[in-house]
């Protein structure tokens, strides 16, 4: 082995309507997704442990005195590295074989940068990195990157408060996460976790905690697919979890949020921004199973909970679905005397409930439970309450104020305050 060791909302004042509109009862509703979504894992392997063969594995370990890099002798002509105290830069020139990089140890002044042009696997095995100059982890590879959170480990990342880094943990490619360990990330300068392309959480994924973000908690450049695991997001400034769309229109599922299992909890205490956001012209949210909890606290004025520019489809095709949103943010009137509202769930298109339980409480002043263009209920239970001063239950923007904007063939809707 070669070893190197170096020390160192929209306002309105129209009267509220106390009773719901009469739904158009029809069985001819097309409830299929507007964009076909493959909800299966794109990679068949979904395990907590990834084999680490010595002949294709690089070990990087941090200590208080610096960092060490161990490279198998047969990889020496393909893996090069620089170590400057706790800052490590690894370059991989191989373009045919997938290598494994095991990161462990602790540094209060450390970082890891990876350069490569082929897919790779990273294992976080009890890693604690805080950078004082930039990002903690920067993977400069546009290919598929596997991340395994080793079972029984806690891994913590934080970046510097200043710098040009896009995130505390930045990945320029597709990031697929597995392993039952825990990952804590604090983004002091920009995003906490960013992927230029998609982010996929496999069913074996443990826990990801976003404890702080100067911008977005999690920022996905293409789409977000969650098959399992637990994600907790708090302390962000812009959005909790945002799906962007890449410039390549041929990319499948571009801009789509898909959840088949696991749990997401988002807590927001600041003014404005969104908890979970998909905001493009092709955006769709497909919630097929799992638990979502969103709390917009009293100080989160003009904030939004679950937000999509396109359709929001809720079912139980993969697992039980439970969505709970508390819109406690207090609104206000602007200079035009229009109400600025905190809103629990918002779609610029159609919200379709086929199964599951959705509960929204608008408890803040001027708060609104739900706003959508259309609401279609075919199953499940939707409960929207508004207890805040001048709050609102459901507002539907339907076309020309006719009954087609509310269609119900089954399920249960509990809401005593409607506006349409």
C-alpha cells in the first residue's frame, strides 16, 4: 500500500364561502399521471453494505493531525492525490472500472474533493468533516455516484460560512443513497446538499438530517426519487427541498418529485420560501406512499408547504400515505390592502387524491389550507381546517367558476370553508 500522512401567495378581500361547492360526480375522470414515472430503483442492488475489494478501494482517513490516503499499488497509475493538512483532493483517470472510496475519521479543518470521469462508489464510515475554506465534500464527476452510509455510523458535514461552494455536500452527477447510517449536513454558505442531476434515496437509506442551509436544504438539479429512509429538514433560508429541471429536455422524470416510501419532515420558521417545491412548467408531484410532515411556524409568514406548478397526485400504490401540514404562519396586508397568506398545499394545476390521508390545518392569521386550480377526489380522506383569524380552508381557481373544478367520485372531504 502507498500511504501519505501530512500533519495539520395571492391576496383577496372577497367574502369567504362557508359551504363547499357541489362537486361534479363523474366516473370518467382520467387520474393517470401526465408524465409516466418509473417508480422502481434504477439500480437493482439496494443493500446496506457495499463490498470493498482491496484491489479497487481507496481509503481516506482524517485525524486531528491531518489526513492519510491509502491506494492499492495496482491503482497507483490511475489514482493521484494531494493532501494539504486536512484537505484532500483525489483524481481518478480510469474510465472503465468503478472504484470504491472509503471516507472516515474526523477533522475540524478538512475537506474532500473528487475529480473523475467514470461512475464511483463512496462509503461514509464514521466521517466528520468541517471545512474552514469551502465545501466539505465536492464530487466533481457527472456520472452516477453511489453513496453508502455505513450501518451503525453517524456522519457529519459542515462547510465554511464564506466561499464559492455550491453546497456543503456537492455532487455534479446522479447521487444514489443507500445504507442505514446517519448523515447530518449544515450548509453555512449556500445549499446543504446539492446534486446537479437526480437524487435517489433507496429503500435501505437511513437518516439524513439537514440542520442548516443558507439557501436550500436539498437542491436537486433534475428530479427527486424516494423509496425509503428518513429526511429531516430545518434551519433553511430559501426552500427545504427543491426540484429543478435540467436544460436537457430528454432527461426522464425531469423536475418531478416522486415518493414511494419513507418519511420527510420539514420545519420552517422564516418568512417566505417553500418547504417542498417543484416549480417548472413540467413539474409533477407523485406521492405513492410514505409520510410527509410540514410545519410552517408562526414566524413563517407568506410561506408555502407542499408546492407544485403542475399536478399533485396522491395515492397509496407503494405504501400507506399520510400527509400532515400545519400552516401557522401569520399573514399580513400589503400596501394595496391585499392579504398575504401562508398556504399549506398549493398547485397551479390539479390536485388528485386517489388514496391516503391528507390533513391540513391553517392556524395562522390569514393562513390558507389549500389552493389549486382543480381538486379531484376519487378516494382517501382530505381534512382541511382553518382556525386562524381571517384564515381560509380551500380556494379553487377553477375555469370560469363552473363545477368542473371540483370533481368527486369517492373518498371523504372534510372542509367547512371554501372559496371559489
